[in-house]
């Protein structure tokens, strides 16, 4: 999971918009005063194209195709929200009671409604995004399938570790210390053995995954179990900067293809990222930071300093065709249930796509822009 800025939006953008604060504010529909780049990013003057929700009354928010998944996500987090700490940032605040109130209201929405109808029940506030103009970067993550064994052999020799209770010799080990120097060997922390360091790295990037133990037949989730706290550095960015892969072609598959051709570079390049993720073995599916199972295409990872965990957001999501090309936007509701080491600032969210190869393909395509509104109770 991975990414960006810092600063959550005030209710709208600047004091010159005070006259609009009497009601929810949405940006203009497509085609009204701005153009889209190839990745869905709007090119327009920040303050000139704002419209009230009343002007969007007839724009559909179709929940039919996501209603059961949305309700499942809201149901799973209901018990943990009762213990949520009050959240506040840049003039916005939400209590656990308000988070529950929004969740209950959303769960009872009819399958077919409109943005105007939604805004009459809840108050949507536009998040300013990464550029102050509402452009939010949407990426995606998935839970990979990783083949492992419970005991090492000549092929499956790379350990997957759980986090130690204390650091050996009192020093926080880097990825190079762990992978190349064996800093955690002999401590009984191994929960499985993989055939490739890259398989473990990909699992760490995603934060959790489904492990298939080939020697026992068991299938179990490797759930995020903590990090070493050292700085994260993007492997994809390194390959682009080194000229190995063009920036517009970087993907998980491109990374795998590169190391298949030049495996001798893998130890050095992986070690450039000092950050290291540990895992726990759990029976349930992949869980987010709220300790509830995440739901495909509903659950998102956010920076909780700017978007409260457990909140529901209206999203103008980038729509892609089968080739991964941007073809427009659609309005959906998402639930903030996870975090990620690379998800930083108000202008970047990461959507969970599911488990396995199909989810990976979807996740690999999404690298586009849309907008987000935080849903608040009516005052």
C-alpha cells in the first residue's frame, strides 16, 4: 500500500468562498469549464468552477452494484467505531458517535439516489487534494497470493518474519541487515519460507496476502504485523530513475520482468528500501488498520491525520477501460478502513481491489485522479 502531501482541506478552499458555505459544495460536472489530462486530472482554476449540490440534483449515485459490499464494510466496522478517538484536522472534527451516525445514514440509502439527495441527508466537504484544487490521486492495492513452505529447503529458503518483541542488540535492522546479514536468524520469528525475496517484497508492499503452504496444504492470511520504522523508498521509482523501465510502463509485472532478466541486481536494489514489514498468521481475510476485514473496491487506505478512519467518503472515481485507459469518472461511496506507509497527506488514497491475480491486474492499472468529499452529519 503508498504516498503524498500534508494538510487537510478547510471546509472549502478560501475565504472568498464564504458565500457558498451555506450548503455542500461540489465541483463542476465534466465539460463545464475545464479539461481532463490522460490520467483524469483536472486542469482548471481552483476557485472558478465550484457549483452547489442543488445544481447536481439529477446526477446519479448508483448504489445497486455496490450496496451489499458497502453494507458489509459498514457492518464490520460498527463495533470498532464505538471506541474511535475524536478526530480533528484543519477545522473539521468527528466523534465516534458522528462516524456511526454517518455509517447508519449511508447504510439506509436507497439503491438509486442522487448527489443532491445525498447532500440533503449528509454534509459533503470537498477535500483539497494534492494541489489545493481537489485533485486526489487514486491508486490501488491488493492481497497477493504467495506460495510458501513451513520449513526451508533448497528452493524455499527466504524467511517471512513476524516482528520481534525487541530489536536484537538494541538496533533497528534495515532491509539489508535482515536480508543480507541475517539479523533476525535464530530468533524463532519465521512464519514461512518463500522461493524469492521479490515475492516477500511484493507482499510487504501490499501489506498482507494469502499464503499457500505447499507442504501442508494450508491457506492462511499473512496479515500486517508492524514495520521497522525506517524510511520507505520506492523500488519502481528506482528502476525508472536508473533508466531500466520507462515511467509510463512501470508496474508490478514490469518490476518482475526486469529482475527475471537481471536477477543479480535484486539484492542491491531491494536493499535500497530500508523499510521492512513484518507479518502475523491469521485465519480471517486481509484486515485493515481498524482490525476489520477490508472489502474489495469499497475499503481505502488513507492518511488518518487528514481523513478519519471509519469515515465514509463520496468519491468521484476514475473509470478505466480494459486496457487501463482513463475514460471518465463515476460517483461511488468508499470507507476509510486502512492506512499505508506510503499513503501520506490529503491528496492520495489507495483502494483495496481484492485477492489474487485479477485483483492485481485491476490494482496495477489504477494510477489516476478524481475527487473526494468527506461525509459529515447534518448540523
